[in-house]
């Protein structure tokens, strides 16, 4: 086998891998995690065996497809920890996490679902949650976050946020910002009513 042929095979393999990841990201974001590997292979115009040659399991494909979003979540929490006022840092994290999740249904579902450790995502998510727990501790000690708040309350908020259905990504983000503002007020130890972001017309409000 000549060097030119080997180079061509390697280039084709890289192209296939990149196409599989691109298709998987779009499919998971739009349709959630239930998209079959066979369907991802069809859309990427490769065989199922090619997908498994690059990613031994669906979980491995998910881990790489969502690596950027998971890194974004970790960065968001670190930004919150760096804010001088723990409550302001907590609010920033809730707002930004909800925005990231509103834009990607697949990642939102993966972040709040039980994941096998082999997926890689589980370990990354656990590190992010440990940072978030530290921010929660600081906000409670400052007297800003209600004392009975638990980390699962963020999971509940993110699960509800993932269910937002709107006509465009921009409308999903706008609806998510309003929902985040409502959640933040409910998390506050001594809630002070603040103006909410503008409401967004969603399917339930049609005809009103």
C-alpha cells in the first residue's frame, strides 16, 4: 500500500468521524438521546459499522458530541464561583446553565439523566456538580439562598427548562430566561419581587 493511499484512507476516516459527530450533535440537540445509531449512520452517509469503528458505544459518541457543552457548563460554574457576591454568582450560573440547556435538548437530557461511568460525561458532570455545590454552600452561608435548597432543585429546574417548546432557538432562549428569573426568585431566602424578562408566546398560549 503506497503512502498516498494510506494518506487518503486516513483523510477519509477523519472526514467520516467529523461527519458522524456533526450529524449526532444536530440529531441529539433536536430530537433528544433516543436517535438510533442506525439513523445517525444513515444521515452521515456511512455504515453502522463505520460509526462503531470510531465510537465503540453510543455513550462514547454522546461523550464526544457533548464535550463542548459540558466544558461550557464547567466554565459557567467557575465564573459563578469567581463572582465576589455568592448570590450574584449563583444567579449567573442558573441563567447561563438554562440558556445552554435550552439550546440543546440532547445535552439537557444527558446532563440530568443517569449516565454510565464509561460514558465519560458522568465524570465530567460530577466535577461540575461538585463546583456547583461549593457555590450553593457559599450562597447559603451568605444568607441569600434559602436554607432548604438542595442540588436536586437545580435538576428539577433544568428538567422543566428542557421541556420548553418554541418556534425557534431564539424564542426558546427568551422563554428560558423568563423561567430562570422565576426559579431564581423562588430559590432566594428572602425573595424580593423583580420585573421578569418579557414573556414568550408558546404553543399553550395560542388562541389567547
